[in-house]
C-alpha cells in the first residue's frame, strides 16, 4: 500500500495518519499468538516506521513476553479496545500495523501468509502467494519476502 494512509479504532475516538515513509508490504499471520490476541483466525500486519505515524485519542497498551524473551506491546483504543499497532522491543523504532483498522482496509492484500502450520483448516491461502510453515529466519529473508515495495 502506498501513499498516505488513514485509519482508526472501532468507536472513532482514536484516529491516525501514516505518512508515506518506510513501510513493508502487508502479510497475514496465522500463528496461535495472533489468533489468541485478535480473537480471530489470523491477523494482518504491516511493518512501518513509528516516526511516520501520527495518532490521536485515548490509547492504552497491553504487553506479552514472547518465548524469545522480547516484549511485545500492543497499543489500541482505551475506550473500545480495538488494537491499532504492536511494537517488539527487539525492533525499536518500528511497529506493526493491524491493517483492519485502515479506512481502506479492503485494499490490503497480503503479500505472504506466515505460520500456515497453525492456520485454521478451512483457510486456503491463494495460489501464487508465498505461504510459509513458520516465519522467515533472518532479517534478509523478511526483507526478501515482504520488504518495501519498489516504485
Ligand atoms: Zn475506540
Ligand atoms: Zn502471528
């Protein structure tokens, strides 16, 4: 997704603008952590630079320590509890947008499907889109898979 993006929470108290900047392509994550955190079958993530985000409204956060030891902090609306973005302490300066909060969320097309090992059995990733059993093993592999789109 290119250009300036806008979005917000369910109740409208939180709004954000993500200016054109450093951003990866969106991907779907079918890991069991995402299933539990979203209460759904998978989540849509898009990595971006926090410096590109302007967000207003009442925010609160929740944290979880991942098996790797890195702390993941999710930020959302304090009123309706919709989740907007998550930060991983191992990746300072960056965050992962929850793409369903975008005003134009219908334009989000996952460039890859991760953790299909634990996907719900009724989900069939589209043909021609990379689907990994787990997730990329290195930063170089992440960039090759969902790195910034070239214009
Ligand atoms: Zn809200
Ligand atoms: Zn996940």
